[in-house]
C-alpha cells in the first residue's frame, strides 16, 4: 500500500469509530452494558457522544488540512 492509501484508510477507520460511538450513545443504557455490571461500569451517553464527535471533528480537520 502506498502512503496516501494508508492515510485514507486510517482516516476512514477513525471516522467510523467516532460515528460508532455517536450511534452507541443513542442506544438505551441496557444495550450498552448488562445488568450484572450496571453498578461497576458507568458509561454515560453524553460521554460517548462527546468522544465520538471529537474523534470525527479532529480526524476530519486533519484530513482537510492534509489535503
């Protein structure tokens, strides 16, 4: 693979990860974690959404700046 193809693949994977986090934030809380670990792992939807949007924004900005 040439370097531009690897760069595009990285950007595509990163944006897909960010979009996946944004979609996961829209799911009900029970879908994000089973009831057995409800009190152990606390994943807030707003946290997932913020991280997802941040990834998409940062990677999109880098992609536009890199050309």
